C-alpha cells in the first residue's frame, strides 16, 4: 500500500523478494523492475515482460501494456497461496502453461467476469480452448479441512482474501 500510495509499481512481487527480520518485520526488496507511475502518466505504455512468470498476472500474459497496482496485488495473492499450500501454486514452465494454470485455478475470463480480456493483444493467440470454473476457494478450503480446527477461522479469512487477490479482472482485484 505504501509504495503504491507513493506512485511506485514494484513489478516483481514474489516470495523471494520478501525479507522477514528476527522480530517479524517484513521488508520488500529488489526494486530492479520498479517503475514510478504518476497519476498524470496513467495512460503510458509499459512493458508486459515484467514479473517472474509464476507471479505474473493474466493481463500481462495476454499482452496488456497499460496497468496499475493490480499487477503487484496478483503477486501478493500468489504469495499468500504459496504460504497456505506450502509451495508455489501456479508454477508454469512458459507463458502458455502459466495462463493454463491460472485459468484452471481462477476460471476462464469471460465466464468469470472479465469480459475485457478479449480486447487484449494476445487474446486471439492465447485464449483458453476449454472453459474452466473458478476453483480458488474450493481448492484452498479443502486444504483447511486437513488443519487443526482451532486454525480454521483464521485460515478461512486468508482464503477469502486470497480469492479477492486472485481475481482475474484487474479492476476488481
């Protein structure tokens, strides 16, 4: 929130760019891909070849060159999912496989409230061939059932947050 409020996009939010001190203080590091985006420059073209593949949001994989803080929030969602699952949740080998993993977990865009996806440059090349329903909540709630009952309420709150962070439509994220 702080960096976004200051007009900075990190553009490489991932688990290895988080540092935690002995006293639990969290720090974000590696601003090598960061970009200052002032409100007056919001219509500028930016590269979509940023963010480590496993944490890259679908709009960038589909060729978007105008984006905002939502790209960082997708990465936060991937990290939260990783903390709950204890390993990366969408480890694609290339961009096509990455989009497939996203669609299998988060559903296909048009059927899940992101109709504007069809306007992105790579949609015609990378549109999903199979329709998938959204499975984020179902998948992670199934994991929670394996945890001690005393932790269920906190984990359910985490899953609700995760579901919002991994929303396909960047404007709703």
